[in-house]
């Protein structure tokens, strides 16, 4: 295990000290105070210590602390979250919940993609949740790094030189193989670095190549996982960033921008949310065995993307956006005039939140429509 100390989640023996360090962190205390300003610090800490009794492992921590938080977010900020693992059930029969998987998914929310998946797995009788790959660019405070390591996260290093990136990728891949085969953990990792701002979800070959560095891909039981949001609360922030980069190619988000995206993603309205598991890709690996390396990964990505796009759950807003961009009503059977009026009102409200110099409303609206149209366009292409 020492090999992975710089990136791995906490081990059970480290949980108590990590919890104490978290409570002693001044910035963490300020964050807690914001949630319950009427409670004295000693009372807050006492309640947390009481709740921590019996927590021995990161999975215990998730079930005790994170599960009720995620359930609250679903109840308060969505219209429900559903989970479809029929393809895994058919592939592995009654053993599907006992297998360990590497879920490779499109990326909708910085925090909640894996958090919602954890709750779905627990609710569907899987014995454990997922270990999570999270970029170190998001670990901007010590308490955030500590908290995510308690929450089964391993670190994905960003902003490296080519040599450092190779070493980091090899280490992460060895850890993922170790976690699945030895620790008997599931893994969640995004199909690409960062979120697809326009929701045109495409698997980066580099992600699959990284997974192959540490051992055979087949032993990871890679599952294409599609996440569908009816509404993306960060849509206006993504559109805003697109204009800022258009107007200033050197523009880069600040740490505060990342925090704003995390907060908006968690607390913003998402409508209906759906998770769809395809079958594990093991049979493809056998079919593609023998192809030249470049062709192998290109074809694997193509098939992964096909499964991810096939797994979308589309909502009226997806079809409305596609028709509006195309200037027609080809998919009008999927929505009503009431749906269209609701979506229009939603877009106006989101656009009103954007306050930047030289606000280009036409460009921003087109960018937001594209975010909602792309899942429908990609789904319709694979369904032909």
C-alpha cells in the first residue's frame, strides 16, 4: 500500500485521526458555522463526534454522513433519481451485485456524479460504493482534501509535465487495478478530463490507455455509465465561461469559480436524474484483441460512446432545444406547448444570472441550447 500513499483514500486505521484533524481545521469550522450559525462550536463538534461513533471505514463514513446528505439533496434539489442496471443483471445473472466494476461515465457534476451513484448502489443492494477519481485542482483547501479522502476518493493529478503525467498515470492505473482486484472496490472515473461543457460526451482514448497501464482491462469490468440530467444547474456558468474564453482566449477559471460551480451543482435544481449502466465491455475486448494499438483504442472509444449515448434518458427540453437550433419541429411529438413555455422560462431565468461585461445574449442562449440538444442528437444517431 505504501506505493499509493500519495493518491489513495484513507485506510480504516487512519479514519479517526482524519476526523479529528477535520474538526480542528479552522476553514472547515467556518463552513460548518455557515450551515448552523445558531449552534456554538462546542455543540457542533460534540454532535459530530457522537455521530462518528462506530465509524471504522470510509464506507461506514459514507453511510453515516454522506448518505443522508445525498438523500436530502435528491429530495430538495431534484425531482427524483433513478437507476437502471438491467444490462449488468442480464450479463452476470444473480451475481451482478457481487461483482466489482469500473464505472466510466459522462461527467455532469463535479461532486454529485459519484455521490448519486453511491446512493443508487447502496439502495440496489451492492455490497460497496465506488472509489472516486477527483482532480487535485479541486482540492483547494486542506479540509476538502481530507474530507474527500474519507469519502473514498483517490487523487488525479492535473497540470503536469509530460514526464510527470506518464508517471502519475502509471501510478493511478496500478492503484485502480489494485483497488478492484485486491481491495474489492468499485471505481468511478469520468470518460474525459473535466466536464464536457456542451454535453457532447466523448470518451478520451487517454483515459482507457491509462486504465490499461496497470494490467488487463478485462479484470476491471469496465461499465459505460450514462448520467442524464433534465436540467443542469451549472449550464449558465458553462455558457458564461464559453463567452469569456471566446472574448479572451487566455481566460482561466479561478479557484473561486471552481467553488461556485461545486456549490451551484449541489444546490441548484436538476429536475429528473437518471443513471443507466450498459453491460461491461469484456466481450468487446475479446472481439478487438489483435487489432493494432491505435485502431484498438479508437474502436473501443467509438463503442463506449455508442453505449453511453444509447443510455441517455431524454426529456422534453432536449427535444425542444434540438428543434429550436435546427429551426424546425421535427420532434414535436416529444413535448407540449406547456413544456416549451416552461423551458423558455427556465432559459430566461438562467441567462439572467450571467453578469459579465459585454454580455452576448444571443451567443449565450445558443450555447445553452446546444448543451441540451447534444444528448438528443447523439441518442438519435445511435438509435438509427
